[in-house]
């Protein structure tokens, strides 16, 4: 029998519950301080306690051997990317569900943009520091609507860290001065080492939407299994303070620290393009990152005032927003007459692949 395993955080509960429902043994590699939480759930068969999620602890020789001996298939999630180097993730000797090589394209923002452009997604323009004007020259820009990708918020840019940082350390700037002031703060906190650690993009005004897809290499179909939006602090709180009060509130920085996710359904007329975007993404990944997209992925962006979707990000693996739908979503219910979480969908794909002797199509 095969086992399905993962690291204890992010979406581990959903992944292992889905694996159990599909008849797999379940294994959790778990930080000691989180053991109490995960021991509450009876669908976890084996819990391997570790010091923390650094590679040398979470995937020591001994642990890799144990996973191997259990015929374990690992399901990667955001914590892998935020706690290990990409080379370390790639070197793990246990099979991954999905394409492990595409995680590098997710973690590196320049590669990420290339894949998104290849998929013909509308992406916000990336901006170099040299393009950020001085405070005197930029103030006239806010009224112009000359943006390449959308009706953006004048010349506002958003600076992001590489990797799955959960929005931590991101900041907004409108000219070189405001950029450098905030960059220097990150520098002094040790969150960046150089300007290369930041990726700058034009800020797009719109309603944020996270599209949760699954691609099956067995059926060669893209499924939309759910949609969510994130709750990010403090940016989602600032809108509740009127502009006048904001000026006097001492709020100088916005942050995009993800606190949770809430469900969302889209206008039905937008769904056709949602499917097409997913299909273009799968086709682009097949061209650029062999063997292409396998399993869960997410395209993330905003709908602007004209109902146009501008996407600033993708995740090439399961996202935590799928935790909303442990019991299925309105979209998964249209495809499956049973509760189908993303975690369960992964396990179903593994099971089908084992039954049809095509496991090599879904693991790397
Ligand atoms: P990301 O890590 O790229 O998903 O970004 C974290 C959050 O920053 C998103 O959930 C959005 O709220 C916001 N964000 C990122 N990029 C942009 C953008 N280009 N325009 C507007 N908001 C953005």
C-alpha cells in the first residue's frame, strides 16, 4: 500500500483527510511544538516529530528512508517553499505528487512572470528602480491612465519579497524616496540583503480573487475546484478607516500578512474565461517546465472595474485557500456528486494512477 505524507502546517489536515478518505496510509512530518494540534486527528496514522522544517531536520536521511520504506508520496505546499531552499526541495529522494521542478518557477519572481506571460495572462507591468521617479517628478503621474495592463492606481507600485512569504514585508511606494525609505527598514530588520531580494510591480486596483484549479494528466482536463479571497492584515482593515481619519491614525505602512481566507463565487459569465486561463496556464507549463503542470495550482489576481482579470501571482501547488472546502465547494459539487476537497482530489488522482499503472504521470 502507498502512503501519502506532508509537513504539518498550511493544508496538511485537508491533504491527509483526503488521503485517508481515498484509502491511503497517512504520514505527517511534524514540528514538536505543533504535535498537540495534529494528534487530535485520528486520520493521521503516523506522526514523525521533528525539531523544525529546515531541510536537515524535516528531511534528514533517517526520515527520507522512513518515507521511502512506506512507499510515501509527498504533497508539497507553501511551507516547503517558505522553510527550505528550492535546491533542497528538489533533492528530496521521496516522490512528490506534481511537478517538483515547477516550484522553482513559483519561488523566483522573474521566472514566474515568464511563465505567466507564456500563458497569455494579463500581468501587471514589472518596474525597475530606475523607473521610479523622484518625488517632484512623480506627483503629476497619478491622474494619468496610461498604464499598460489596466487602470492602475496612478504610479503606485508594490514591492514583494521572493518566495511564498505570505505577503510579509510587502510595501507600496510611489517614488524612489518612498521606496528607499521602506526598503531601508526591511534592510535593518534583516528581511532583505539587497535590492535583488525585491520584485517591484505596478499596483492594480481591483477585487482580489484566487482561482483554485486541478489539472489531471490522466484525463487531460482542467477542473476549477474552488475560489476564495484572502483576508490580509492590515490592508483589509485600512479600508474601514475613512481617508481623513487615516491621515491622523499614524498608519504609515500597509501589510499583506494573510490571516485567513473567505469563500467567493464569481459571476457566472466570468467562468468561461477562468477555465480558459487555467488551460492556457497548463499549456504554457507543458512548454516551459517538463513534464508540465500536474495537480493543484492557483492563479491569483484582481478583477478591475471593467471586469478584466489582472493576475499578479500563481502557485504551482495546493494553496491554503482550499482549506475552505474540506467538504467540497460550489464548483467541485458541479463536477463531483460527492464532497471533493483539493486534498481528496489529489489522493483520487494518485489512486486512479496506481490502478491504471500510470503513477509516473503524476509524480516526479
Ligand atoms: P502575492 O504574494 O503576490 O500573492 O501578494 C500578496 C498580496 O498583495 C495579494 O494577495 C494582494 O492583496 C496584493 N498584491 C500583490 N500584487 C499586487 C498588485 N500588482 N496589485 C495589487 N495588489 C497586489
